[in-house]
């Protein structure tokens, strides 16, 4: 039997502690609601981490032992250390899956991975959202019908400042008149990334069975697939695969070190 | 008549000052060789900038007035300030074209835009490189035949740690047995990015007419195309395009400010 | 001065002749409305072609002299000859631009170029459509604001059976609750393809100035960019760019002909 | 336990019957060599089919029961019926995986799926090929080192007339001086497609363990992922998800049938 997939659900865990309405929906934090939905799946071991934990929840050895990381943040993006953001980015490039949730579009690790603004339009009016499956053959849409209906949601609207997704799985419709590319896949280095927009903390969205199913699908899809690239690497001329005679001037010494 | 395209060729300008062999090939710096090749094109105004200039050559007002920026760096990537790297990234996302040359694959602005390692394998043996056109219909390949032959070049080899290019224009063959995706296009935000691998400073590659033609093509291709995205933007419920009744709790006040 | 871009607007021209309401909106056919909107642009020469013309409007020499072809069809897709569909496809691969309009998603040339079902959901209820710009930096969105509002439109809904677009320019919102990827770019061979969904013949959509602007932008974007690929091509061993000694058995003779 | 993946290896099976040197390498046909390499994998049931079988080896019910189809053809592409090519294409769009091998780049099903010329340059000189992994994190590269060395191979060279691959896994280097995008992934509809270029029948390439590993990886990667799109579909106004009042003229009757 295969080793289980090691999943960590990271949450800034701020509004659940500060706002009674949010606390009512997610009394133990939304990370616990998400983790509870994933735990029954026998291929997974699921842990949680929050911003107030030591090392902001992700010390190097824990991150190195994580196969798929889910990330939820909103009010405290700036409190996440640049060092942690960089370590998450590098771990994704090495092969770790990364699932950015809702306002995680504006988190440091996601923005570092995308290289763009990751900005959008938004409105908090409790309006209806309909998350359409545009790619029913994609594994992240498995078990979902034509669309997911959310009676109350925060509007996220275009233009969404992301690189063209490698695969578009969902696009959302909003009652107030907007659309949004709310389910997007990318690969960066050896790691897979999924962004999923529903999840405003004022509404019980992570209790919704179909939203939970999408998140489970995303975790399974984002599992590490292969090996990391072993670069940078200097290939000395005598180790070239074809026989080579060195010609011309060289700025590097035999070990590949640059000298002026 | 249209306004000319404002082009800046940025170079760290280190090895040309330190290494006599490099200085012999590029006595005024490789930026001047590149700029001289671009200047005859009447659609362009071409300036240069170097690391040792005030504000590292790109003060905010100059960057704001640049339509396409070419970037060459190798020995002094770390000397480029994080602030400049960030400003270049943001300017690209706004719409400025960016042409990263040779070892610019490892520059701060390019890595910020890619979000990946941008690493590769390499060997400096003066070997033959053949830059194949894989997309003859692409405007960056205009005027180039089947391939460009470089008798002496530095090998750059796969795996190259980049996001899947939006378009692949060139792939290189090396005498020592490697291949490399040496001509790649991406769009990030409203800006176009081209990476072009030939250009090791030990060899007179930027004097090669076909290399100069590719760089001219790239500059024209990377010209700003449209407008920047005007986000982030809060859309109040009363300004929704469809009539909306606000429902449910709200974490933001009427102006869109988040409150705990 | 550059040669003008030779544009042909092709229309099946069926409903305008059969249905009085359609005829009222497009008395000379919708191709003439579209062509009239393009003609003032001095870079273009604009002609029209209809299914009932000799050779279905596109004899080989005319197609060979076309730079960008617009295609509108709905009721008579099957009447288009397979030969014409094949010739259009091959001409696109050679470098001709192709703009498929509205129900042209189901036309033979478009389906041949896509390789997929090109199917969708639909409803004709005169409902409101809002065509959102998701990529304001794209040249096809030039001059368009946040979105285009169409008070009466036919709904086209997801899943849309297309390959992942190279670039997504527009996504539509519909009053009845659906979304649709209505503005998509692809490159196939040396040719550029744009699909634009608005344009149901019961409503005066091609009279709308912003719709006309998008079509103009698309024609300019789709103009031929480079040269066609000169393949297939046999490269005899003695003409290899590196010196080669032929080894092993051969199934082809010296001229590259396969023999059993 | 999951149902096994139903794999069919299709081969035109012409040269193995006609040419003694090919017969020596593949006495039972190259399909049997490939199938034998796949059979030990317990997740798979592996069958073969050849052009001379009834219904060219793929009657409708057999195709409908195939999860992943491998395709090798060279001398007899034209003998494959248009009907079979169309059925294979439609089955891929429904979700079947499709692995096109070597000269299968020019097969009818592959060309229908790509929509482009699929042409290339070529030379049969028994030269060395080196298949480089450009994406070590991709599941199709699992278990493969930096590259696969083939001492004798047929050269396939750029430009390769394909749509930009969704993912590039391998790029080949040839002794005679060319490069080739020999390992490419696409998704079309709900089906995954992999093209893998090595496999000229004059050389024992399908006996090579690493080539066999790549093919196994490709079969597992190409397995059906989700459900097929259920389109086309008419959504009557009274079944719209948002309450709709029909406005304006209609060209379709209540059942969605078009009338002139």
C-alpha cells in the first residue's frame, strides 16, 4: 500500500477569533472544518497549522514533510514572513501541491508563484454565486454536476490578475452581474497549484458538501507527481555526452565558478 | 504617425570593464552593441542604462516612460536592489514589454515574473549552438531561416525551471549533446515577456545579424498592447450592474474596508 | 506604406433571406453590416462572400489571396463542402487569420481547426448578456471598457467543447444564470484564430459599436504574422548540418520514398 | 479494488510482414512488443488490434470499451477509414486516452485531434538520438533519468506542425544537428493525448526498457479522468436557473429546433 498523502491545512485564523458571526460558523476555525472534511479519505493524513503557531505553523522540517498545502488568509497576509513565503514557493517548485483558497489569491506565497498582481474586483453583499464546471473531464470536477449553487457569497470579479491558467475548471456567475475564473490550475516547477475562489468567512461555504468535494479532488490532483529538477548544474566539458574539444575563452574555472 | 516605442537596454556592465577579452568584443559594453543594432529602426527610440548609473539606471519616472526593457545581467544579479526588481515586475504587469537576455534567466526581475527557479544546466566550452525555429509563423522568427548557427556558444541545458511558455519560438541544439528552450514567450498581466538564451559575453554573439534581428523582432512583439487592469476595486452593492439586495453579515464597511 | 490587409467576411446568408424579422435587422445580410463596419479602417480592404456564390464564395485563388477570413454560419453548416472546410483549415495553418462568429462555433472549418466537439448549451430568450473583459491588456480588448452590455442575446453556456484557449479575452454573463467563454484566441500552425460568441441573428448585435470594435480588433490581431512552415521535408544524410555517417538499415530510398 | 484500465495497442502491422529486417526486430509485430511490456502492470488489461482485423481492429463496441488507445502507423495511414478516424477522435473527446507513437504523428486520428498539419522534417540515417527530460516533475517522466540515449534512430526535426503542447515532457537532440519536441501532452475534450516520437521500425526502440517505461507512464497518465461533457443541450427559458421572462423574437421553437 502506498504511503498516505501528507496534507496540511494552513489558516491565518484571525476572523474566527475576533468576529462572533464568523466564530459561530467556524467555532474551531475554518481550517478545522476543511480538515474534518478531508480526514475520512483513507489516502490522506491531514493536519492543520495556523499563523499564531511557532514558526507561523510551518517550520522547515514540517514543510519538507508536506505533500499538499492548503492556504487560507485574508486579514493578515502581511503578517506572514517573507521567509515563509519564499520557503513555500520553493517547496512548490520542488513538487509540493498548493491549494490557495478564496482570499488566498492575495497571499504572499500565491503571488510569488504567479508573478502577477493577483488582484480582482469584489463586493460583499451575500449575493448568489453559481460555480460552473467548464471542464467536466477534469479530475477536480469529479462528482460535481453542472454547477454548484451558493445562496450567499462574496463577489469576486474580473479582471483577475493571474497568468493564463494551464487548465480552467470552474467559472463563477454572480447575481450582481459579474463573472470570475474561480477554479484555475497551474504547474510551477514540479508542483501543482489550484486556486478555488469560494470561501468567504461570513458564510458557511466550507460546510457545503460539493465545496468539500472540490477541495478533496484538488488535494488528490495536486499530489506530487515526479521528481524535482536537479539544477543548477555545471556540466564540465569532459563530461559532455558528446565528445567536445574546448574552444575559445572561458569566464569560468574548471569547477564552474565565475571569475571576473 | 504613431509615437515611437521607447526602448531601454539595461546591462549590468561588469565583465566588459573587468575582463580584457570581453572588453575586446564589447568595448563600450554589450548594451551599446544591442542598442546600436536597434537604433536604425525608425519606430524606436533606444537608450541604455547600466547598474552603476544613479538608481541603478531605472529611476521610477524613467521606468514609467519605458515601453520595452531589455535586461542583461550575469555577475551582479544580487547587486540589483529588491526595490528595482519589484518595480520592473510591476511595470511589466502594467504593460511594459520585457526581453530577458542570456544569463538574465537568473535575474531578479525575471525570476519574480516567472515564480519558478529559472535554473538550468550549463557549460562554457565554446561549442557550436544551433538555434532552431520551431514556430516559423511567430513574429519573433520573422526574417530568420530554419536556424541560426553560432560557432561558439555557452551551453544552456534542460531542465529549464520555467513555467510552460505561452509560445515556444526557438529551441537550441548543442554540440555537446544538449537541447534548450532558448526562445520563450509569456504574457504576465498586460505585459509581454520574451526570453532569448544566446549571448554569452565571451563570444561576439550580439554582433551576429540574425541575433540582432531576433532582438528587434522581440522588441516589436513586446510593445504594449492594451490597457492595464484597473484592480483591485471595490464594487459597492448599490453600484452592481444587476439590482442587488444586500443579504447576510458583512465584514467590510460601506467603503470596502475590512474590519475585524 | 504597407499593403492593405485583405479581409473577407463570409456568411451563409440564409435567415436574412427567409425570416422577415432577421431581414429587418440585416436587410443586406449580416455580412454587409460587418463589412461596412470594417471598411472605414484604412489598413483593410474588405469583401464579402456568401454560401450561394460560385464555389461557395471561396474559390482557391480567392482564399489564397485572403489574409483574414470571418465566418458566420448557423442553419447551413452541412451545406458547406468538406473540400472548402479543408481548404480553409489548410489556409489558416499556412498563416491566414480566422475569426469565427457566434454559431460559427459549429461550422466545419472551426471544428476541423479545434479537433473537439465545439458543442455548448444554449437558450434563445432575448435575455441580457454582459461580455466581460478578462484580459484588458489584450489587443482585441482595445477600446472596450469593463464589459459590453447586450440587452437581448441568445444564451451560450458551458461546458464549451474547445481546447484550452491560448488566451482568454472575454467571458460572458447571462441573465438566466450561465457563463460562457465567448472570446477565445488560438494559434494553429502559422494562423491565428479568434472565436467571438455574440451575434444571434434575431437581435441587432452586429450594429453595436463595441461589438464592431471587437471584430475590428480581432481582424487586426489575426493578420498573418510570419512565414508558413516548409514541411514535410526530407533531409538527406549528406545534407545534415553535422557530419553524419549513415548506419543501420533503411526503409527509405535516397530520395526519401518509403519502400516496403 | 479498482477496475483495470482497458488498453488497446493498435498497429498497422505492415512493415513487420513485408520487410525481413523489421520482422527480425519485431517478429510478432511491434504491437506485441509494446503490449508485452505493458502486460505485467497489474492495473492494466492489454490487448492488441491491427489494421487487417475486422473493422480495422476497432469496431464501435470495442472502442467504447477502451480506456487508453495506443496508435502506431506509417505506411498505411490512408488505408484507415475516415469513419474509424472520426470514431477515435470522438472517443477521445469523450474521455479515452490516446497515445500516438512515432509516425503516428501523421495518422488520421491524430491529425483530426490536432487540427494542424502535424508535419515535420525527417532523415533515416541510423544516427544517435538523445531524448531529454525537460519536465522531471511530470508523471510521464517518472523513473527516467536526465535523458534516454538511442544509438540508432530516425531523425524527426522541427518545425513540428502541432498546436502548442499543454505540457512538454521531452525534447530530442539528434547527432545530425536537429532538435524535436518528441514528447508532448494535450487535453482535448475529456481525453488526454500524448505523442512520443521515438519508434522507427528499423531499430529495436520498443525493446528499450526506458522507452517502455515512458509508454507505461503515458498510459497511466492518459487514463480517463472525469466525465464527458453532456452537450449540446437546449435549456428552455422556463428551466433557466434564474427566473427569466422571454423577450424578443425567436428562431427556435419550444423544443429548441431551428426554423427558418
